[in-house]
């Protein structure tokens, strides 16, 4: 928790309380449904919450922004971002129903009115969004077709509407077939822990 407050000093007391609740909520649900890797439990805030908030170092979502989290699993990056941006709306999608049940239970306990989980595949979502966020659910050339046509045309941010994707490792080969404009932001620029040395946010314009 200290790292959250350190890297995001603008957080309100209410937001810090919501972040503080996350670990006990995920510990409870993880004992019933495997929503996050058990080996990461001791590093929960670094590897799940702070990692998700890497997107918040790249962009600050405006009020009334609409964001789709594809393959959210247990709610990452969507739930930490929904806490960070209470005036934006987050739709968290996953094809595994029991994970969406956890997402909706956690958002209910936290009182997150701006976030809801949907049991669906990304291709079946018919709304349009300012941005689509995700955390390494597949290779980027496979991911783009899932979400094409789901981006609003009107841009409201300095970054053009599109994908904000959390990925690790060398992305040279993976991004080679991508025809869209993209930029890679190394998270080691913003966070000092060794975990972030190979982590990036990839922004793809759509």
C-alpha cells in the first residue's frame, strides 16, 4: 500500500481506503476461486494494483470517459483504474463467468458505482469506448481484431483513442505485424521496483 500512496500522492483518503481493502477482498475470493496467481499474493500491490496503475502514468482519463477492460480476469487493470478515476465509466469483460462474479462482488463491496463486470467475449460487446485496456491476454496482432470498431471517433485526450495494453518482455517481434500507429512506454521510467524493469504500456491508435 505504501507504494500506491508514494507514486500517486494525489489520491484522496477515500481512494486510499478502497485500495487498502483490495488485498483482504482478493485473499478471501482467491481461497474460493483462483482469480490471481497464488505465488503473487505476497506481492499483491506491486504486481497487480501498481502494475494496473501503470496506465495512469501514461494517461489521465477525463470525466465521462468510457473504458473497456478486455479479459479482466479478477478485475485488473479495471478495478484499480476505476478507483483512480471515479468520474469515468469502466466495463470489465471476461468470458469466464465465475471471475466476473468476483469482479461484481468486489466492486459492490468497494461502492464503485462507475464499474461493472460483464460475462461476455470482447467481440460480443456492441458499445463504443474511448479506450480499451487489457493486461496481456494475447498477442497484439490477435487482440486488435477483437476490439476493432469499438472505439469512439471523437478524441478527448492528448493520446488518441485506442488500446492501452500492459505487456512484458521484448515486444519487437510481436509488434512487427501491427500496421496501426503505436508507442511503447517502459514502466521502469515511473516505478523503481525490479518487477517493472521489463514491463510496458503499449498504446495503439485505433
